[in-house]
């Protein structure tokens, strides 16, 4: 399109939908490219879903209000072509888990029988003749009873209106028994230790449809509904639900507290599929996991062992993305992971005063590669809502480069690091304008997760505040001492509720930290979390895009994105990169936006250049 085709257009908007925030840049293009407004709002829904449209409209409206125009005055809207990174789902601590109040049979046989979910008390097949029609039962069938006899007895009981809602079978007979029954009920077979199944206890049996996975027993609230669990009991059952994610069938039996000996759900192994297949155990730690990742790079997909904590986590990521993109979970591929070592407070079994012990764990972030379809859907819905032409722009990192180049004092060749909420993006632009980019899982949201888990505060918003703002100790009603030792005095007395407490010092308030940890401990956890995520990701990103994979070949690095506004992350990155002789600092997009708005600005520049035929 030539420049004369630009005539008649007035306002153009660029929209960057991030994991945490949605940013907008508006330019007046009637007489050249002149940026006139910008805005920032919280992203609504998971990045790359239709829920984003609400946040996009809010950001666009806010930006338009600043220059006293209506939304309808916009001639076109450019949105980023983005890969969703699921933060709150993927970023979980994977540990060895002890279960004391449930019996779980999650062995996932190849050929379960029947379909659906059945609930009832466990009884041996020999006892069903004595049952009356008011009882809901799950029938236990040892291998001493052949499939024909079992099917005949079950059918006779069903004819007598006995409510047999599911079967647990020792032999490999699930399908052939199911084929002989007059009623479709879920059947789990190949249960070798069937004598371990307690009798007279409430049990739930679930068998998924072909090509699907179970949904009720892998959901902690599904288990809570079945077994009438209290909120505390629901928390304890989470490991059961997590381990069953991805199974085709499962059995869960509620037993009296203390009846079942402690058993372990293993943390499990990751299998990495890339230029070579690598298998690495979670218990081996983050260093070995990341080494295996480098050996297998580039990655085509990552899976976890069925019946393990990490297997459940990986499968759940794929299920969620499959639901969002209307794809089968088997079609969803994980393109990158970030593993870091951490600690998780675990309640001590048998403790009498709520004792906790720090348990070694590995925190994982997973980046899921999907098709362009989600952003296409967003574009079409946005067009319907506004009546404005919506264009999907280029790759996020490439757009960030164009935006970053509006920072005074920058020039090509240059590297930009986009430090977002869900991912760390890096791009290198050569003197000739060629761009090489890389996209890595893990960023600000993962830092928040580590702070939340390691301090055991169980409060995401507080963990987010601890990440973003400095700490202080309230020494009196008139003064506080910051974590760096400096003291601040007040003319008016502080609230008595924060006296002698550790607090997070925000712009207009002090938030008490409800934790027994010292201020030094909280500070160490916060800084280590940032180093584990950002330093790790920055170094591996730069190694991937640097000329000849040599960091010393890079001269200039510009930091952009929300995390580049952090009060200590830019300093940490600059210190690390100083070892390689790299000049590094936070960007100042368009000389006024700071490190924010790089992608939104780049989208406008890119589309404007395309209209001019550049």
C-alpha cells in the first residue's frame, strides 16, 4: 500500500495484550506519525482468550478519553500476535506428597470398562445377594470369580433393583464384563492388590469416554462434593486430585483417619522431546532439568509421567489450553519450560502445634505454543464490538524491538529484553534490520508464586506486593526502618494495627506482612526468587540470540515490560551482564513512557510503515 492510501486515516491504535496487563498506544497519522495517547489496564482472562476483549476495550476507552475523542474515532486497531503463557496453572511447586486419609487406586489400566462415574459403599460380589434396593454400592470382584459369573451375578442384582454403580475388578476383565451387563457402569480393572480395598467405605469410580480424561476425581471440588469434605479436608485431598489428572480411569475411597498408612505420590519424571529425547526426574533438581532442556533444545513437546505430581501438572496445562483453543489436549505442545529449585512449607504429620517443615521442591513454568486462532478470534470479536478494522500485527518480540528503538540513545544493533508477567522475550536487531527473537517461559508471575510458596503466606496479592515494594519495620508510632537501614519519621501517628510489624511500603499505604519470618528472611526470599527467574532467563535468552551464541558480542541491551519497572530487577540484570561488558538499562519508550508500551508502540510503527510501503 502506498502513502497516498494513508490519506483519510486519522487515528491508529496499537494494543499489547500481556499476561498481566493490556497496553494501548494511539497515534495521529494524518500528517506523519505522531503519538498522542497511551493507557494501561489489567488483562482480563488468560492471555490469548476472548475474555481479553473486555480489558482491551477498557484500555482503548481510557486512551481515547485522554485526548477527548470517542472510541469510534479510531480508524484501525492493531493487536499483538501472542503465544499464551499460562501462569497460574503451569507454575506449581512439584513435590513428593504424603496422603494419610484416602486410599487411591490411580493405576490407569489400558482397557477400563463402561463409562461415567459411580459412587457407593464397597462390597464383595458374594455379598450383593443380601443387599436391598436402597443401597448404592461399588462391587469388588476378585480374580477367583470369572467374567461370565461376575456379569451374571451383577445382572441378577440389577434386576432386583440393587443400585450397583461401579465395579473394581482384579483381573483384566473390565471390557468383557461391561459388554455383558444390562446397564452401563464404570469399571476399573487390573487392580492386583484388591485385598487392600477396604469394605463398607464410600468409594467413587470414574471411567472417561474414549479419547478423554477423567474430570470429576481429578478435580478437588469434585472429590469434596462426593465425600462431603470440609475446606480443610479439601486442601488435603489436592495431591490425590493432582495425581489423577490425565488418567483414563480412577478409584478414590474415603477411609477413617489413620486407617491408611502413609503413601507417597512421586514427584515423577519429565520427558523432553527435541533434537533428542531426554528423561529427567523432578527429584534431581532444577539444574539437571535445565541441563536436560539444553541438551534436547529446541523442544517439540514436554510430558510428565502419569500418576505423578508433575504428570498431573503438565496434563492440566494442556487440558486448559485445549479448552481455550478448542483443540484436543494431545494437540497442545509445550515449547519451553523453566525449572527452579525452591522450598515449600509442609505441615508435619502428627504435630501438635501446627509445625511446618521446609520441603525441597521444583517450581516449573511451561510455555504452550498454539496456533494463531485465539488472536484471530479476539480480532473478530473486537471488530464486532467496535465496528473498527482490527489487524493482527507481527511477533511480540519484533514489535517490542521497534518500540524500544524509540528510546533516546539507542540504535541498531541492539538487544531488547521484554520482562513480562508470564514470559521473558528477547530479540536482537542487526544493523540491516534483521530480527532474531526467542520466547522463554517464566517471569514476574513466577516470582510471585515462589515468594508465596516459600514464605507460606497463602496470599497471592500480598506476595505480589512483597515482590513490587520495599520492606520496613514499624519501630514506633512515628517511625519506620527500611530494609536498607534508613529511617523515615512521620508527623502523624501510624495505625496501632501495624505497630512492631513488618510492612510492605506502597505509595499510599503500609501493608502488614502476616508472617513470623524476619525482614531479612523475607528480603532474601524475594531477591533470590527474582534472581532464579530473571537472571536465569536473561542469560539463556541472550545466549540463544547473541551472534555466535557469545554474550560478549552484544553491546547494548534495553529492558522493557512491566518487570523492568521493578525497584531492583534492572539493577540485578545490569550487575550480571556487566561481567560480559554489556551496557544495560531500562528503556524509555517515546522518551516518556519508561519501559512500558514498547509492543503497543511497535505495532503502530509497523502498521504505519506497511501503509507507507516501507
